[in-house]
């Protein structure tokens, strides 16, 4: 669960641009304060140029949670997960978005702008923003994620 009053950053490449605009407008109407970190048109861009600044800001504690998009969601998620304090979850269904919070304490949701509907995207974004991490055995598992062999 993320407080409605704190800023939620959102960023994307051209593959996620239309959906990013939809989400920004919809979330603002619902009372969220959105920090739009681009891209700002559907001109072709490189997704890392827009995902790195958002992921770094979440990693640095500037924001508690963020939303990222690209065409498939893969490039955005891969880029964000380069930061040790980021747990970015690529989600295709509201159930995955809910579990990403409950079980994985995800602090970024990655969405595949070219493969899901806007209605599905807002449903997932709201699930992500409004679900608590369960902790307990999941806390132990999340702590093991960074313990590479
Ligand atoms: C851009 O064409 C596309 O490759 C990008 O949006 C994303 O799907 C990359 O993972």
C-alpha cells in the first residue's frame, strides 16, 4: 500500500507512451500525484534512457514506488532491476500485480504497453499501489534475492 499523497513516478519508451498517458491522467483523476519522467511523445527512443532515472530515484529513496512501461515490459523491467534497492515486477494480470506486492514487496511495476488493454493496466496499477507486503516468510525470501552464489 502506497500513500496517495506521495509522488508516484512513471516512465516509458515509445512502446508504452499511449498507456503511460492514459495511466497518468486516470491516476491523477483518482487523486494520485504523478511525476511524469517521460517519454513525452511516441517518437522512437531507447527505453533505458527513461527507465534508469526512475529506477535510480526509487533506489535512492526519492520515491517509494514507481510505474514503468515499454512495448513488452521486458526491457523496462530488466533495466530497473539493475538497481539493488529495486524489485521491479513485470505483470500481465491484476493477480500478478497483487502477488508482486504481497509476496515480493515489489516497488516498481513494469507493464507491457503493446500487449494489454488500458483497462487492464489501470486495474493492475491500482492493485500494485493498494496492496500491502505480507512479510513473514516472504520477507526471508525477498532478502535472499540479492544473495547470488
Ligand atoms: C521498442 O520497439 C521495444 O523494443 C521496447 O518497447 C520494449 O519492448 C523492449 O523491451
